[in-house]
């Protein structure tokens, strides 16, 4: 039986494995964490439907278990070619193809020092907020009765100052979703979203945005926050330009949520150099072409699935994993 | 002693300070017409506005300022509107913009 090594056991890796099994190919997942699920493990609910992330995760994990897919946990891939991978424990696995499904790295918000993440406890990231929701500790972070909560879009995206020029795509709708969740939890609080552009590309996203405005009364201000500073009463003062009125704007808030972007894994560069893979200027791995070769690397026997090539939603990632398995199966058939 | 005039004046702060502004009127306006909050700032209303093409009047800007609690001069600005309703024909969010003019005037008439 043909064997395919899948690097990464997030939604992309799991779905690729499930589709390969159905085609009579043996997948082996190598996951560096001690359980499957990737970044989705820390997520609370998914836009735009507020579906619990655990629903998706449980379903994928259950199928992986039922299909007895080989999984190496707490193991990373040091180096690989299309025919083998060297693992962190020194073992070498041979294979007939490799699917890279290593996803992305969350932007480290501390780099944008002007927002004070890691300095002021009233500044958190969108990923922190999901975790706080899961742990039921949002009140602890925002206070019992927050008067004002601000979200800042594009932190670590579309910003030359931090060498991240790309748009992370999912943070706008995440910001809208989280703003709604905060309004539901704190009906007395005013919620402000500071944006440069609002990008609602998916089905139901624009509708959610409008609902956030009309039904939840969330304020959208076009302007990027320039800085956050603590106030004497342990709140934060933020400054921006309200570009639609052409006036500087400031206010104090009880919580500032930074919508952190998805950036490329540092690992990509070394792997690209080893195997002759291409990297996009953003650092993400560059597929063969963006129309008919999205899941192909351009190198024989190496394929991509999910956010290792660009920021994507969970739905897009799962679809792409299906396509990757399809391409792998085609490749193995023609090669045989 | 008469103050010596050095030829300097103190500029009024230009910043919109939401901690100082009284948002009660703005909240009332949004409660009566929540659809105003769906404005995406496209400027179609201002582009077609007859009054805006002849005077400094900028409907989009004035209603945005009102939503931020900046009421000064808003009533007088809205008086430039001749209620032709062209803005309402073009607003992509379907906001009853002429209704907004009337509502802001009603709420801020005594401001
Ligand atoms: S999706 Fe929105 S918040 Fe995220 S990078 Fe793009 S424009 Fe910025
Ligand atoms: S109704 Fe008033 S604001 Fe609207 S287009 Fe006519 S003059 Fe301008
Ligand atoms: S046309 Fe409508 S959405 Fe566009 S700026 Fe005017 S009120 Fe806002």
C-alpha cells in the first residue's frame, strides 16, 4: 500500500488523511503537539454561524480514530523529501508522497509595542479572547461592568512596519463575531471596531457585519489606533483618527482586543530551501499556480493543504485538504 | 491690569473625546433609527446631494459627527438640506437618509 506522510495534524492534516484512506492510501500524520487539532483547539466558536469549534474538531478526531489512522504525536518533522521524513526522535519514515499541512503562526502582538500587549493586562488578542470564552473567564479580563470595549483590526497584517504586507482575511469577520459576542455578554457596554478596510468575503459575512451594526449597535470607526496608554483609573486611553470625519478621536476603554493576523511559519524557509519549494513574498509556501495547481508545490510528490500556503477559513482549509488528497491519489496512480 | 495681547490665541482641541462628549442624544437617535448605524461611509449620499454640491454641506460627515456626540453646528448644517430625497435613492444600506435629517433636526433643535 502506498504511504503518504502528512506533516501537521490540524483540520487540514486530518481531512487529508481521511480522504486518502477512502482511496486506499495509507496516511501517517506527524503532529508536533500532544493532540490533534492545531490552532482550532483554542478556538471557541466559528464565524459566521457561532458553531462551536469543538463540534468540528470532535468530528474530525472521531473519524481519524475510527479509521485507525497512524498518528505520531509530540513529534515534529526535521527534514523531508518526497520519499522520506526524518522525525525529531531520530526515526526516518519512508513514503511515496508528502503533504505539508503545517498551517500558520499567530502574529506576536508584543511586536506592535504601541498597543502595549504583554504590558497592560487590559490589552488582549483575539486568540486570547477565544481562550477566555472557552475557560469562562472573559469577565475576569474585561471586568464585571465594562463600559467600553475596543477591537483593533489588522494587527500584524497589512503592515510594512512588521514586514507583514498580506491581509490575513479571517480577522475582519472574527472581529465582527467577537464584537457581537461581547455585546451579548455585556449589553451595557459600547463596542467599537477600528478598521482600515472591512473585508467580508464569505457567505453570510456581510450579513453578519450589518447585523453587528444594526441589531447590536456596534460602532465601526475607520481609522487605525495609533497607541494605547493606561489611565489613572486602570483603564486604557486609545487614540485614532476618525477618518470619516477627518478628526482625531480618543476615548478610554476597559478592554482592547487586538485582531492578530496569520503569518507564515519560520520553518517554511528552511524546507523551501531543502526541497526547491517556492515561498511567496509573504513567506507562505507558494503553490504551483493559483488556479489549477493550488495544492501542488511544483515539486514531484510534495503537496500542500490548508493555511501553509495562505490564510484561510476552516471551511476553505477542509475543502483544500480534500483537493490535496485528490491530487496525491492522482499522482500515485500515474506514477504506479 | 489689562492683559497684554501677544498676538497668540489658544486653539480649540480638535480631537473628538468620547469620554467628554455626552452621547445621550446620539444614543437616542440610534435607538429611534438603528439603521443609521449600518452606514458604511460610502459617500453616495453626499455625492448626489443637491445641497452638498452648492454649499459646504456634507450629509455623511454631519451624521457621523452626530453619532460621535459632536452636535455643535449639526442642526444648522442639516438646515441646508432641502429634503429632495436623492440621497435615499442611492444609499446602498437602504438607510432612510432624509428621515435621518429630520430626526437629527428634531433631536438637536434645542441644542
Ligand atoms: S481580514 Fe480585515 S483585519 Fe484581517 S488583515 Fe484583512 S483587512 Fe485586516
Ligand atoms: S435630501 Fe437633503 S441630504 Fe439628501 S440629497 Fe437632498 S438635500 Fe442632500
Ligand atoms: S449613502 Fe448611506 S451608507 Fe453611504 S455614506 Fe450615505 S448614509 Fe452612509
